[in-house]
């Protein structure tokens, strides 16, 4: 089964996934945001299937926003991306969700020990948005 996503749909997936990594990086700003972003980015670009093809490049326009502005854009995009994929390619919805979870876990692992309370809360918000679909 071959699925082709419209440009806007692909942008929604990119915004959701790359934005989740950006949120984790911002939440870990007290530690090493660059390392969190790097680890999360590696996880996204390692994805396979339709999701892997879509996530090969980051969307433009996520930089330079406050955490609140970024969350306002990214959290709804996460829910929309999973909903979209559930309708068009259900196995890819699971692939997308797993890919984002791996990316945020990779970003969280850049800290020693448990994630900070801020990072733990961001993980909760991201997974909540993924599960809301």
C-alpha cells in the first residue's frame, strides 16, 4: 500500500516530531539543550517507512519561539499527525508515535539520572498529545 501525503500533511508531521524535540531541548535548557536536540534529531532521522521519509528534514520556523509559543504549535500538531496517519496509514501512526517517543526519550537521556521535573512534565505533555488522537 503506497501512501502519498499532501505537502501540508507532511509539514504537520515534521512540525510535530521536530517540534517535540525542540520542546525537550527547551525543557532541558539547564542541562545541555544542544546535546538533547542532537540526540532527539538522530532518533528522528533514523526513522523508517513513510515516517522516515517525511522526517528526513526539519521544518522551518521552529527556532526563535518561546516555549509557550512552540507548545501552542507543536502539541496540537502531534495530535493532528497521529489522527491523520490513523486515517490514511494506521501502521504508520504507530510508527510515528514510537519514533517521537524514542526521540524524546533520547533527548531526556542526555541528563544524568532521572529527567528533571521540567523535562518529565514536557514528556507527559508530548505523550498526552500523541495519545489524544
